[in-house]
C-alpha cells in the first residue's frame, strides 16, 4: 500500500469547519452584532434626556432680586426656550417659537416688538398678536413663585396672564406646560 499525501487523505475529524462554513458563521455573527447595536442605539435615541433646568421641565430662574425690573426689554432664556417679560401687570414667560410655522422669533428693541424673521408675524411685548400670518398671540409657560418655605404663593392663571411675583420669592417656569396665546380675532 502506498502512502497518500496528507492533503489527499481525509483527516477523519468531522468537527472541522470548511472555509465556506466559517465565513457563513462569521457573517451571521457580524449581522447579529449589528442588529443588537442598532437596537441599543435606537432605544437610547428614543429616550428623553432632560436634565434639571432644561426645556421640557421646570426651570429655576432664581429669586425675586435676580429678575429684571418692570419696563426693561424682554430677557431671553435660551436654554429653556422662552422670553422673560416683566410688565406692570406681572411676569410672563413667552415661548420662543412663532405660532405660525414654528420659527424662532426675536425681540427688536428699535421697533419695541417681537418680529418673526420667516413670515413677518409681529407681537407686542406681552405676546399679543399685532399683524402677520400667525393665527394667535404667543404661547406662554406657567410661572410659579414660591416663598422661603417652598409654599406656592403665586401662579400663572389658566389663560396665561401675567403673574405678580412677591418680593423674596423664588421663581420657577414650567416649560412642560404651555398655554396657547389668544386668537388674533379675539
């Protein structure tokens, strides 16, 4: 009997993988890893990441002494997406998004009003509609004032009207609760 080279002889080990089987398993494993990573990333993207003081939650804007005085220009709170307005009637937190198509509007001190750069809607200092395609005045957030003991002493009414902030209180704005502005026909 003549000896056959090892390459021609079967090794007799049925557990050995062929190159094709190995590549198939490697391809399936990489697909499985990709599917798991995609699922984890999708879940992480879908979860809200709201920290304290960010838009969508309650924002502590400080004590009464930190608030701008009555009659000063509106003050932007960009991290919480609102304009702080102090009037003789009280304080307002106006949502920084135009009620027409959602553009970010700005305060124009030379004109003394809010003007949307997209389509020209204009609003008074208190958020009331003046002119333009917007269907209503500016939306408002709920403003709450608390005393030193943490007791609620003042709050925006259901119509979003200005709230008088008592001296010595702490002021918080609930950016998760929005009150729609009055209709332009009202």
